[in-house]
C-alpha cells in the first residue's frame, strides 16, 4: 500500500509541475507594449568632453 501512495505522490508532483509550465500565465504585470524612445541619441563629440 505504501508503494501506491508513493507512486500517487510522484504522479501528482509531476502533473502539478507540468500544469504550471504549460498552463496560462499568472503574472500580474501590465501589458503595455512597446514604448517609444524618449532619450537623447549618443553623440561622441559631446560625450568626450569629460
């Protein structure tokens, strides 16, 4: 009987991992898309002043 319980625990462990890997994402990050560049482009002439 202990072998069946151990086998059931192993199957449950593997199936929970597979459901987590292949299931839908549960991240709470907002979907914001691509953001436009708002900085200044690199200019070697002004960067070498210091």
